[in-house]
């Protein structure tokens, strides 16, 4: 009797199916990772471009109003960046500087009433001076991505160093 030898050099169906399943899961994981990295890269690119445009626009306003009076600062202004950056626009807002009330921090229980009154009077004078000599300005960059709009803002303060400081009983400033 002649015996036939079976050639067992191939893969079984189960082995092929397991290999395909491992390959498919690896492909899904790789695609998900790539897409996630692509989103992060796109977001970083948009944020970097917005930061550069914000810095540019802020420097532009600082140079434009550097030697001007505070009253020449517009309360509101807005625009876009033209065809170079179609999804970006900007706004500029200025307002009076409001100094926070620091009177409670400056008054201590150990000081006498006369010193506290003098300190409060000086604080009121300084508050008035700062509101005349300082103006707060804010530049905002808006970026439209798909159907959402992101905002990036920076605030600066314009100071008129020529505003006279007058304190009662001391005389006028320079």
C-alpha cells in the first residue's frame, strides 16, 4: 500500500482570520492616532498664527498712538487682515482705567485715625490721577474655523506721562 504524504506548508483559515483581525485593529489604532495628531497640529498652527497677528496688531496700535494723547485712542475699531488671512479678523477696544479699591488693604488697626485719613485721601488722589493718565486697551483676534469662532486677546495700558499730579498741600507736579 502506498501512503500519500500531505503537504502542510500553508496557513489554516483560522490563522489567516486572526492575522487579518490583528492587522485591521492595528490599522484602526494607527489611523486614529494620525487623525488626532493632525487635529492637534492644525490647532497649534491656528493658535500660533493668531498669536503672531495679535502681537502684530498690538504693536501697530502702540506705534500709532505712542506720542498721542489718550483722548485720541478710539473707543472701538475693527477690521480684517485681507485676503492673506481670510478667516481672521480683529477688534480694538479702549476704556478708562479703573483702579481697584485698595483702601481696606492700606488701613491697619494699629495706625491712628489721622494717618488713616491721610492715606485714604492720598489713595483717592492717586485713583483720580491714574484714571486720567492711564487708558486700558484690548486687542482681540477672532479666528473662524468651520462653524466656530475662537478668540485670542491681549490687554495693554497707554500711559500719559505728561499728566500733572496734584496733591493738596504738596503743590503741582511737573
